[in-house]
C-alpha cells in the first residue's frame, strides 16, 4: 500500500512518541523471536551418578564441578574422559552448594540460601576466603571482567570479583516477556548461556540488554534407561578450543560434548 509522505511522517512520529512514553528507546518496539537451536551431540563421557551437579567449568584439561544437597555438597576436579574424581573437598552442612566460577587462580562457589560465596585456590582447592550477598545463589560465571549471577528469578546480577558488590542488574526477557528460573550459567563473550530450571532448555542471553537471542533444545540426551533416578538438566561448560559445550545434569550418568546449531 502506498502512503503519502506526510502520513508516513506522522506514523513514524507517533511510534516514536509511543516508544518514548513506554521507556523502550533502548529496546526494539517489536521484540524478535530467539533463534531455535538444538544441542547436537558429538561425544559422551561417563559422569558420577551421585553428583548433584550445580556448577561446571572446563579449565586446563579438567572439569571443575560444584555439587549440591546439604551434607553431600562438594567441589571437585574431574577427569573428563573417564569421569574419575581427581580431587574433592566437602562443603560442610548447613551449606547447599550452587554455581561455580573461576577468576584467575580462584574459584567462587555459591551457596543456595546462606548468602555466602566460598572462595578456593584453584590449584589446591584449599579455602582461601569467603564473601557475602543477599538473597539466593543459583548460577555463576565470569565474563573476563565481572561475575554474573542468577538467583532463580528473571534477573542477572553483575558483581565485582574482589568484593562481590553489585555493579548492575539485567532483566532477562524472551520475546518481550520476563524469563525466570534461570539456573546454571556459562559466560561466552558478551553472552550468558543459562539452564532454565525444570526444563530441557538452555537460553543464550545478551548480557547488555537481557534479551534471549537463542533457545536451545537439549532434550533426549539420555535414554529412558539412563534417565532412571536422575534429576534435571544442569551444568554448562564452554571449551574454547573447538567452540563446543559440555553439558550434564543432576545425578546424570553422562556428560555430553555438544554443538548448538539449527
């Protein structure tokens, strides 16, 4: 349909006023749908079925894993090829360990409802400090400058590594609507990958805007027999060597090397 110039100008001006009134100058007026991707399995590795996986990192040829549950929480170094636990330190009750991130030679492990970050030496797994925060701790990752944290809601909190002070918060939306239940996190470039708790979905989030740019289907990784006694998908680690991801779940018998694609 052809529209005369002055009519078109009026429409553009009107949309601009609406956008200004709604406070959406920095967001698209009509949010776009996220890309629909699938977790394509490249290889599977054994995983300790007793590990209630809460956080996962791939560094220096080893998996660093945080496991949860009160009285069963731990921090581990794991050999990927065999699933063997190279080193393990218990996290004492009443703590329920959660997300895990590394900054240099330190590891930061969240606790679910006690507002404590347990800080370890990455080489020895010896405890070297403790920091505090308000609210619940779920997922954690390091983007090269700051730590990014989830609390089970629809916000990510960007924090200073040395003090754990809040730098800013980011509201996460998918197609313009808040997306909650954000769990384990992995920072990759300017994006954060997050497990959505109780689902087989991983989302890719633009950490600057909070917009979900991809929705990744990670269903069907385990066979029905392998799924017996397991809990939800949880645990994302990025391998920059070949730009693949290592993903697993709570009480899962396997870790999967995957590529996210259409």
